[in-house]
């Protein structure tokens, strides 16, 4: 709790200064866009949390497969496939 008190400025003048700096950095036209993006992110985060809670309540949580259950040949084949993709992506960029 004491650490939080050091992070939050108590003086109203400091708050005004911080708001002024933010306004100067982002400009008047970017602030509404920034606020909208922040609101959308907050809404998406809440929806994700609610969806995870619903899945947990329904018992739909998926457990990742253990590495012991994967065949070595499947691992090697996947590694080869990814290597081919990387090579083909490298050639297409040049």
C-alpha cells in the first residue's frame, strides 16, 4: 500500500502537468481515438474473462497434450514442415 502512495501524485498541479504532457504528445485529434481504443480493449478483455469463466464453469477447459504422448516421427515431420515453410517464405520475400 505504501508503494502505491509513492506512485500516485498527490498534488493537483502534477495531475494537470501530466494531462498537459499527454495532450501535447498525442494531440487533440488523437485523444478521442486513443480513448475509443482503450475502451474497446477494456470491453474485449472483460468479454474474454467472462468467456473463460463460462468455459471453466462448463468444464470445457482443454488440457494441453503431454509431450510423452506425441510420437517422435510426428515431431520430426512437423519440424521439417516448418523448416520448409521458413525457406519458402524467405525465397518469396527476395
